[in-house]
C-alpha cells in the first residue's frame, strides 16, 4: 500500500500531541500535553446568545457561501485590535480569515515555499509548524534560542551560508519554551530580515497571556515589509471556532487569497458571524483579565511544585506569560523513558524531541499548565519528579565505570 502515497508523506511527522490527546480524553488523566485553554472559562452562555442573535438577524447570510477573505466586520475588528494593542495600522484588505493559525502556516507555505528551499526554525520549534511546513518538503535549518529569543549570530550565519526563504517564530511566550523575544532581539531580527530581503512569519497566539512585565512591539513595527503576522481567536475566545488569520501586505495577499480559494473557498461563514457578534456584544477584555489571573496562578503553582519535587539537575523556564514551561534534564536522560513511567500513572506530557528537526532534544519536555487545576498540577508534578529521579538513578547506575 505504501506505493499509493505521495512521496511527501514520508517526510511529514505525526502530530505527537494529537496522538497523545486520544489518551488524555480519559477524565482521570492529568494532562500537561496539549496547549489547551481552560474549558471552565469558555463563554458558553454568551456564545449561545450570540448564535441566536445571528440567526435571528442575519440567518440567511450566515448560512450562505461567503468571500474568501472572510467576514468584513470581523476583519475590521482585527484591524482595530492591531491598532489598540500594537499601534499597527492595518487595513481589512491585508487580512484573510483562516481555519486557525495552523491553516495560516500551511497556506503561507503553499504560497511561498518551493521544494528543497531553506526554512529557518528555532531549536526547539512549535510542533504544529514543523508538521505544516514539512508537507512542502523544505530543507530545515535550526537556530538556537537564547533566554531572550533567537540567537542572532547563528541566524546571520545561516543567511551567509544558505539562501533562506523564510524564518518562522512565535515571538511572545514561545511554544514550546515560553521564551519571549527582548526588544533588542526584535530590532536585530528586523535588521537581518531587511539586509537579506526575506520573509518572517511572526506567529503570535499568546500575546494576551502576559502576566507580568510590559508588552513589546511586534517585529513588524520595526520592519513593515516582508513580515507576515499570524493570529488566532483559539486562545482568546475558543479553539472550537477554528478561526485564525493572516495579516500581509496587499501585494502578497492576492496570491495567498488564491491558495485559500484552492484549499476550502473560505472559512465557516456561520462561525465568523457568531464570533463577531460575541466580540461586539461582550467585553472580551473582562474575559481575558479573568483568564490571565487564573493562568498566572496555575503557572506559579507548576513552578512552585517543580522547585519542590524536581531534582536539582533539572532546569526549567520561568516565563512571564503564555501556556508552557520547558524542562531540560541531564543529557543522558530521555523524556521518552520518563513518559513510559508516568503514562500508567495517568499523567501525560509532550517529549521535547518532537519539537526538534535535527534529531536532538531527547532530554527535554514541554509542559502545559493552563488545562489543569492547581491541585492536579501539584499531583502531576510530583509523579513527574519521582519518575525523573527514578530514571536519573537507573541511567547513572547503567553507566560503566571509566566513562
């Protein structure tokens, strides 16, 4: 049967997260795996009222085919959002609605990326982006991430050695590490992009989840040309809507629009109408303020538990926001071995090697804190800490004398 598949399928990895989420459907499982918002705070009643209102006032239009670009009032809302939040002037013609940020990444690859062209990812990088980009059979080049963002020296070296097509990055509270680019790194990134006249895909799904510190300007604010922004309502309102967007200059948008037409004509008209109605009738800032408080408390609970239960050899990030913590263990310890120990105890997480395109990262893991209450966070981190200690002891014992 393998001969029936396109060659490209050999190079596209499974989404480890999607696979392990099947296991986490069991309510008894403590899941640090998926980047899931806390379902307790979904605005169910508000969405219900918005749905009825849309059907009463715009039922026929909401149930009909629509333009590829998306519902104009929703695109206007996004433009206003960019101005209020980031002081970026964007027009509706520079916005196209997508089925989540994941489709946005895929459409951009479909539009710009040829087979074997060079793409720069951070080391480690977002698994969903790795999977989406892999379909277009690029040549990946990894660049290390410092505590304040991508290593600019390494990035420039890649540009000198290769013809890079684009760089992809999550600049605020990165998935998977939780790291945020400093103001200096953003300016330096813009200079490199301008110097080599290349594209930057600036993914920013976690912007609203800053718990401490100040928001920093977008890379696009330093270099308007060649920076394509990707956004999503999945974390702001609900992932079930599957509504994201691409923000790109008009001269780029025409071809992106064609790629979207060829994919699915347009994203759900009905979902766009309902989402816009909700955003119009309710103050989403109140909703976000509540969630920031909850998520910050969950993050702090996880960090406190890690300090209590993790061995001293284990390092982890302490981000100012977002949804993830990144754990680095001694090099001889494999997170896959640890996963084998904790899965029977009904605990799940994502091994870090799934976030690397160069075959490394086996001693790392990504932990999500937004989908678990604080008591389960402590219980899960204790299980994880005990498993790490167990594997540490076993691997030390297994090392022959003289090594």
